[in-house]
C-alpha cells in the first residue's frame, strides 16, 4: 500500500461499465402484463356483501320483522315463494303452545359469510347466522344475469 494513494500495489481498480457491458431488460408492454387480480377480489367482496344482506333479510322475514316482498329483486320467484311459505309455517308454529316457539329467529345476526366462485357468473356462498336460541347454517347460490346478482337457491338450516 502506498502512503500517498492508499491503494495496494498490484491491486486493480475495476473500471466503470460501458454501454456494451450493460444488459438491458425491456419493460413489458401493456399487452404482456398479467391482468390485475383486483377485479376478482372486488367481485368476491361484492358477492359476500350481497350474500350477507340477503341472508340477514331472509332470516328477518322468517322472524316476521320484514316483509318477504322486499327480497323480490334479489331472489328469483321460486326462492321467494319458498321463503314466504316457510315464513307462514314459522308464524303458525310460533302461535302454538310451545314456550320456545315464539322466540324462534329472534335477534338474528350474520356471523360469517364465505363465497366460492363456481364460474364467471355463478357463486355459491355459505353463512352462519345466530339468534337467541341456536346457530344456523345458510347456503345460497348466486347467478349473474344482466349485471345483477340474483339468488337462485336459498337453504336455511
């Protein structure tokens, strides 16, 4: 090492790279980039939100605190008729002599919702609903028609 330069004798100093030494990687064009996944995530959240509100409203229909016609835009005709029929049966049982029958479907709350994509326009979802007496499972199938999600199957346990 020389006291003046601070460089060891015989050591080579690396030279800066030249333009021929650099390897450039071109940026991918817009057509080469993968499509963003945000659209599917947003769609999953939308389906979960629709499922949550539909299940909450359906259980309130069974409790007698909401008219079934409020779900006419969200449920198809068959599901709506089945829900109205079950609500009528639940009201009939609640007017009976059973002491716990009057407390059926009281204060329902949707605890969790899970949605699974079946195809581009079809989702299946499940929800857990708790009320004063029990915890219920709800399964539903949502299909998109003309950019509107409709429930085609609704099973309340």
